[in-house]
């Protein structure tokens, strides 16, 4: 299980977020949604431990597989070498990767369906293919928690579909606990068991995805109306923003939240 309890992060006199509490059971997937500047990436960095909390507590394993938005450099390295970098935490300061580490990297590439990339230069891949290799690197750590920062950012639709397919297979296996941030509500509906929605004014909502990601709540979060299409049997609904319309200028909600978990 991973968790935050009454967590807050402050820079100077400004709170980036505050009063964040959630616990995510092993094997479940959490989507974190919110507009730019609401603190999604900062929240991820506090979960990872690269930023300390200003208040509250964090529960997280010591080894976590992390997938950033993009990988800078390494274009001439083989994809196998990129994935083996995920083994560095197990090698010690002066350790060198051995056969077991190479085997673990190859197994991680196979898990994400990218064995064919092993000998290819990382820089020769498309954006979506690179993200899948970085996901394999996170798996090569053998961590049971994966944290992804907007994994589909800047990917075209085909590459989004490629990446989502891999994440869906991991979700179905329930082999990992996964936390990811996204600007794509549909990705949350497809992948996540639970959603954490970072509204303006330190309002944080957390609960089952179906309860959180209603049309009204999404409209309030992003300031644009949404339309929903009911999915086929066994398939999630499809939600799409209606762009080019007058802004909703959503007002903060008051009163008691009914029908789903929430944070106080």
C-alpha cells in the first residue's frame, strides 16, 4: 500500500497543495488529474521522496519504478542499455551489470512487448516507443510500485494507444501498484481504479474513478463542458471535452459531498 496522510507542500508562503490524504491498495491504479499549476508533478515528487513534505506523512516502498515525461539524452545507446540502467540501484557504487541484470532487462522488454527494440538505438524510436522502453526500465528495477508523470504527454493518438495497451496489460495482471498523472480524462477512465482530482483552492477529491469522474466534476475541474458516450458492455464510457464554448467559470462547491469518498 502507498499513502499520504494530511500531506502538504509549501514553497515560501505559498502552499502548492495541502490536506492530501489517500491510501491505494496493492495492485490498484490511481490517476491524478488537474489543470496546469495545481501541483500534480510536485505531488508525484513528494511520493517519490525527491521532495520532502512540509506537513503530513508519506508511506512508500524504498524502491519505486519511475517513468518521466521524457528521457533526455541516451539517443545512441541501445534500448537494452537504457533498460539496464534500471538495475543500477542493485549494483552498488562501483558495480557493473552482469548476466542476471541483462536477463532482467530483456524480461522487462518482453513484458511490455518491446523485445524487438533491444538492439536498436534509443534515439531511433518514436515518442510512444521511447515511453514503452522507459516503462521497461522502471519494471527492470523489480519495484512493485510504478509512478508515471504524464506518460502520454506529447504523444500522437497511435502512440497513446500503444502505451495505454501496455499499461492495461499491467493493470489486468495486478502485478503492480500504479500512480500516474494525466491531462487526458479518458486515460483515467480506461486505466484507473481510483482518481485524485486537484481542484483550485486546495480542494482535493479522492475516490473510485466512476464516482469521481462524472461529467459535472470534470467540467468543474477543467472549466469546460464534457459529453459522455456510454461504452459497450464491459467497456468504459467515453468522455470528451466540448471546446470552443464559453467558459463555465466554475465556482467552488460548498456543503457536504455525497456518494463518494472525499478529503476533508
